[in-house]
C-alpha cells in the first residue's frame, strides 16, 4: 500500500476574470523572442516545472508526449489508447496526485477527470494539471475547453503552448467565470502568463489563487439543524448568501458551521449559493451513486458542499469526502423524568420490597411460633393440673388457650409497639416473647424513621440515568434519520444492541406527537459547548417532562460533506482548524443559541435533574395520609365482606342442620 506524502495547503478555488486574446506581436514581445533572450526548450521547461511544483506529490501521471527524460520523481505513464479511464483510476488509487497531459489526450482526460475521481479511493488534495498544446491546434482546443466543467474542480492548471521547434510560445492559467448565478455551465477564460525569460525560473507558474477567489460561487446544501445550521429568507436582498430558487442574495445563514463558512467567504472573496434540503434533510446515498437529501446532493454533484453536523459516516464517503473536524458532539437520549410517587403508597415506602418480604416472613414465623408455644403450654397445663380438685377440669383452662387469631393480634401488637398479653409461667414462652418484643421494637422504630423521611422528603420513581438503564426499560425512542445509529451499528455490547431494536425513524411532526403522548425517548445531540439539537419537537410543556441521560450513547466528530475534487477543501480545512483552535466556535454557538433556540426550553432541559423540592423538607399535607386512609378503608371493606360472609355461612349452616335433622326424623318413623 502506497504511503501518501503530505501536501501543502490548497492553492485552488474559483475565479472571475476577463478573457483576453493578445495579439501575436504582444505575445512575442512578452516572451522575449525579439530581445535575443534564449527561450528554454520544452524538455528544459518541463523538467524545471516538474522538479519545482510536482516534487511535493507522491507521484504524477503523464498522458501522451510529456517531453520528460530521466526525471528523479515517481511517474506513472498512462496510455491514451488503452482504456484511459481504467488506467487513471488505478493510477489515482496508487498515489497519482498530479497530471501532465498533451493535446491528444486533453479532451478525454478532462471528460474522465470527475467520474474517475468519484470512484477512486485516494482523496489527495491540491491537484495540479499541465496541458501541453501545439500552436497549430491552440484555437480548436481552446474553443472546446472553454465550457468544460472539469476546470471548475481544477484550480492549478498551466497550459503550455509550444511551436514546431518545441519551444514554448504562450503560457496560460485558467480562470472560471459564471455569468449567471443560476446557470450551472461555466465559462473558462485562458489568462496569459507574462513571463520574463531573463528570469523565468523565478516566475510563479502556479499562483496561489486561494487568497482571492474572485467571487467563486460555492454551491452549498443545508437544512435547519440549530445550533449547527440554520437559515431564513429575507424580503430584501440583504442576506449573506444567494437563494438557489430566485438567484437573489436574500438568505441569511446562521449557526456555528454556516457562520464559519460565511466568514471564510468574506475573507476569501467567494459567494454562497444555498440549496435547502428541509424535506429529505440528510437523506441517503444509494450504491449506484445517486441519492436524496444532503448526502445525495453532494454525491450527484448538485452541490459542492453540504453542512448539517455530519458525522464521519462511511456510506456517503464512497462518493464524497469530509472536511476537517468542525466540532465534537455527543448523542444521548431524552427520557421521561421520574414522577412523584402517589401519596397512597406512602405507608409502603418506608421499606424496600425485599425488606417488606423479610418483615412479612418474620411476621408469619412469629405467628406460627406463638400459636405453637400457646398450644404446647395448654397441654402442659392439662397434664400438670391436679386431679383431686373438682374445680380444675378441662373447661376451667379454656381461658388459657391461645388461638391462631390471638397469635396474629399479638404479633401485630409487637410490631406496632403496643401491649399484648404475655404468658410468663414457662421459660420457653419468656424467651420467645422476649425475642419477639425485641424484633417488634426494631421493626416499629425502623418503620417510624423511614415513614418520617418519606413524608418529609419527596420520593420519585426510579430514574433512567444511563444507557444501560434505558436499554433495560425496552422503551421506544425516536430520531429524524436511521443514520443516527450508524456509529453503533456493529456494536457488540448487549445494551447497544437492545436500543437499536427499539429505535424508530420518524419525521418532526410525528416526534412532536410522541413527545406530547409521553412514555417515549428521543434522540438528542449535545453540541461541543453544551447546546442541544434537534429541538424543534420540544416546547415549553414537553421540556418539563424530559431529562437527558447522564452519559452518551456515543460521541463523534462533526464535519462537512464535500465533493472528492473540490479545490477549496485543503484551504477550507486549514481555516477550520484555525477557527477551532481560536475558540471562536464557542462564541458562535452561544450567539446562535441566544438568537434562535428557545431559552426556556433549553433551560428546562439543562435543569431537568434539579427537582422542585431540592430546597428542603416539605410540609405535611392531607395527601400524605391517603395511604393510611386507604388501609383503613380497605380494612373496613374487607371486614364488612368477611362479616357478611360469616352471616351467610351461619345461616347456611343452620338451614343445613335443620334439613339434616328433619330427614333423620322421617327415617326414624319408619
């Protein structure tokens, strides 16, 4: 695998100039043919150009006669007659970053330049092209190249026109002009290079055009995704970008990413043509290179660059490239806030459910132990009672019998710190009741302390704090595009696999409906400096019912999507990194949030984990006693039902007995 050599900052972009056709006399005078100054041969000139300007590249390609011999640089020679497009593709993937093309292959090379680079895997920057044209074919080739779209993607172009003696006669740089902002066709002007042959080696044959782009029209697609990108149409032509629908400068771009682009064009003298994609938004890219939305517009070259807080997704990278990282963001989920537990549950909140189970088991064991102890005690009394006393019969010891209901009420008394009849004539009963008294004392005091804390400090439902907690709930969550899960598509963690199953991609209106319905999660992106997006489905009411997770589902870098051959990419990358290190993005993000984002909604989201009762204890209200009233009410209801059941059972038993007695009497008569 070839190792790519670092290339210098881009020297390319778009330009505006006037095409001029100098006279032959002026050309001869500029070249110095009448002054006796020796003009180098094409071999000398090309060797100088290659060594000075192409040595920075890993390798370069030549098509046709290149006038080069024994150049100490890596060179790939392409045959004009042997599937030039396939050869170009293999050469580019193997490190070809610049080109030398003669007149025979010029048109075919320019026709293949864009489609071949769209298929290539290597994405080198700052490509250069030297075209070699014979004087006799200059007019014909210039007429064919003046409208070729490939020159819009090639900034560093040098055209060398030579005569029959193989000496240069004219040198040109290309200048691309667009007469109408709505017209996609280009007009390529050949700008004559004035070379002083007395010092021709000091001349800059590839000038740095990035300093002044001369009104280069950058076709930009975007969607409303604040605080990253946003736009609005103005009634008057007072915007900072052109509208692709009207051709007027009536669009105002805002957001951290687009403000960066606007500042870049202000300093480099370029213009922005906006192609909004509010319907398909990010869209999709298909295997054949077509697509919809932002990704499709760049893949099909309808636009040059797309902004929308793009993550470094692989699928669009097959047909386009990414700029340098503009910012970092993290993706998390807005989940329903935990609600206050209902007041009727107050009596049961003192203990956790495992502790309640332990208390109930202790209670049942105590009842059984007390009843068994009472039964054994009664039998011991019967055995030890004197037989010579007439008043000590079985009927006299009935009051000493301990029934199961007596044992239950005794345990209730122990557990609520109330007095209960205790038998102390047996040491076994003393030990048993002493342990039960101690256990009841501990349970009642612990319950009282827990109840006091529950009634003064509000209790909430279990909060969903982490991604693992969210996955355990199985809750559905919604987002604007399936690409939201691209980063965790192949994740091996069980909780990440689980949340992928419950994700649904819906539009903004559906997200609003689900947000008002409640019980669902919503994907949300937190920008580098704390702002949240998207927020168009949030309003003041909904924002009070949601809270973000404490951790991220994943984090990723944000960049812009750009065509593979865009001549601005290197220079724009350098500008992005300079702005990033200066800290201006923080200022742009805060300013955008203040201008456009609903501050009350964002404040509710940021403070969603600060409960309203964090200031201290609350005063007791009637609602705190609803649990006790419910227990009393359910107790009275159960007692009434049991009482009715007992009455019905008594009546039924009496009738059954009367019926049985009457039948027995009839049988006896026979």
